[in-house]
C-alpha cells in the first residue's frame, strides 16, 4: 500500500510496517485486509480527497469482486470543458449496448440522517444521490455516470451563498467606513478653520481649498488600500504554508492539501477604485463646507 504522509502520521506507521484496513464487501459484509506500507508520499488527492493505492487484485478479493472488475472507474480529461459532453457520450454508448444507466447525482430531499456508516461515507464522497443507488436493490450490473461538475454543484452553491454574504458584509463595512471618513474630515476641518481662513484671506480660491481636502482623502484611501493589500498578501502567504489535507470539509477548496488565493489585477483595481470613490464621496461634504468658510469668520472662530 502507498499511503499519503498525513495518513501515515495519523496511523503512526513507516515504510515496511503493516496496517489493517476494514472494508465492506459488495454484499455488505465487513472484511479486514492486511497491507504492507510500500511507500509514503506527500499527498494522493483525487477530487480533493486524500487516498491510498493498493493492489487491485488483493482489494477485489477482499470485497468480493473478480480480479479485473471495478466498482468505480475515473476518466480524466485533458480539457475540463469537455466533461459534460464526454459523460453524455459515455452514457449514450452504455445505453446503446443495452446496459442500464442512471445519471442520478442529485441531492436527495427529506433525508437528513444516514444511519449506516458505509452510507455515510458514500454520501460524503459521492453525494446523497449515490446513497439512494447504494440502498436500492438490483440484480446484475448497473452503471451510474456522474461528473465532477455534478459533484461540485453543492460546493458551487455554498460558494455562491458565501460570496453573497461576503458582499453584504463588504457593503456594511463600506457604509461604516464612509461615516467614519465623513466625521474624521469634519473634525479636520474644524481643527484647520484658522488655517483655511488665512489661506482664503491671501486669495486662495474655494475650489483650491476643496481640492486640498479631496486630494488628502484620495491619498489616504490609496495608502490604506495598499497597506491592506500588503497585509492580505502576508496573511495569504502564511496560511498557504499550512496543510489542511486532513480537515473534513476542506477537500474541494485545497490544491495539494493547501489553501490557495487568487487575486487578479482587475479585482485589485476594482476594489481600490471602490475605496477611492467612497472616500472622495465621504470627504466631499466636509471639503465643501471648508471651501465655503468666510475668511473673516474663519479667522475669528474658536473650537
């Protein structure tokens, strides 16, 4: 058996030692096999799940299959855009050969609990629709064709919900930030009333005073955005150094057992632009109030 490093560490085994593995036969019986650890590798990930390799003939003997039979056969395509088309072609070919074929990968409704341990594993790896197939009795051979896209549907749905929640939180934070910027620049204006009055007395135009405040808001927002990007990059770099291969529920979000972060230049530019616009809009009222101060009143103001 070839084990991933994370599994070998949890089991406390090294190359050359033996491990016992419990398996379920095709008839639902429990069986135990003895395997010698031939090698330990970093990770063996299939669709985000960590696995191990063993002799097909020996495993089939343990679960009650012929040496050349399979319960699951994976087809890996060079072009992921062809997954659905290839699955349709495969299902059509099997049906043309007279084989019973199902495309059942749909989430079951009304089933909240899976009582049997083997059914729990099937549901975790292949979805709840596969549980229905496992529970339905049949004779002979039945084929079920599923694709990675179908397996990823629950993950995509979860990501859509999380993305919507994140956008909502982002909007709330923007509103809070806008109020904070407005109050901050109002205080800045009050602290600089005499300076503004002096500049206006020497002939500075209202538009120039307004521009000074707006430029200050723009530079501060861009500097804050750059600092935030730098901090996010450091956090992403640190988190990506840790392996989460053994954490349940993380399988589909990992690349080689690690969390990866992708940020395009367009995303960065859009976010910086949003921050800049919010900052300028929030600072406009205080800047306009500063520009409209009368020089005489400003010079004699006390706050």
